[in-house]
C-alpha cells in the first residue's frame, strides 16, 4: 500500500514543480527592474529548461525502451514518434498568440481560482491504474484536459507569446510525456520507481525551500510522510471497527422490499 502511494506523490511533485516554475516566470515578467534577492526565471531560462527537460526525457526513454518494449497491438505514444511531438510544438507555437489573449478580459483572481480548481480535478481524476501498471493505456482524459486547461489559463497571465509557448511546452512535458516514462520505469523495476519518487520528493522540498520559504519545504516533507505512511496505517487500523466486512466474495441475494 505504501508503494502504491508513490504515484500520488509523483503527481503532487509534478503539480508543485509546474506551479513553482510559473510563479518564478511571472515574477520575472512583472518586475520592471530585477531584484537580486528575488528568485525568478527569465524567458531564456524557461526555454532552456524546456530544451533540457525534453532531452532528459528522451534519454530516459532510450534506456527504458530497451527494457520495456511497446506491447503488441498497442498504439505508439508521442515519445515513440518524435515527428508527432515536433508537429505538436509547431502547432503550439502557431496558436500561442491565441492562447495568450484567450483570457485577457478575466481578472487574475478568477484565473488563479480556476487554476486551483483544475489542478485539484487533475489530481483526483488522474489515472493511477496506468501508473501502477494495472492498465496498458492511459485513460485519464479528464485529468489531462484539466491540467492543460490550467496551463493555458496560467500562461495567459504572462506578457508575451513566447512566455506562453515556453510555459505550455513545459506543461506538455510534465503532464503528457512524463507519465509514459514513470509507467515504463515501474514496469521495469518497482524499487527504482520508489527510489525515484523519494528523490523527487526531496528535490521538490528543496525547491520550495529555496524559491518560497522553508516552511513550505517542511510542509511538503510533512505531506510526503503523512500520505505514504500515516494514511495507509490509519486505513488499516480503522478496519477493525467495521461491523460487517463485505466484498466481491459475498453471495448474491435479494433485498426485502
């Protein structure tokens, strides 16, 4: 049960990383003069991050694809066909001006509230069965659409079309491409998947402590302890208070009217 919660922590890490990158890009974007003590990300740095992430994703895929080949009859994903990803990026750059001005008439408070709601929908409707290798195809359509719509709303708060393109590229890498690799990693080795999740939690905690406050870093560590360890323990302990244990093993019966 503890290992199964690793996929939830992975997705929380992804959401936190994306929101942190957006916040740093927004700080750099709205400042008229850069402040030396304020963490921020410039447009050039954001594009460099996009390029670095895509290179790392394909490097990991090159290693894992030899250990976890594509299942017979399965539809090739975007990492297996780089031309599809390239075409998608070209189309994304072409529609960036539209995405950038899509929500100009809305207040920032409304956009941030919608982004929080969509982020919550993304986490709660995520296809964890795919990440736990219980299914071969990702079926979290609602979760994926919520994440990308949240990315569009946040990207519209930035000042230029290239800022919008850079943030949307980062969103596609995190929410669309990375789940493929995490699925392949778990199929390859459950221990490596758990170790990678632990490394992600530590990295995100340090990121929050450096870019926000130490309190947020400790808060994320606290959540990383409660969700994988305390919550399953409480769930197991409360089972003894159940009056009736029911499940699929029960015989069928007719309820009295």
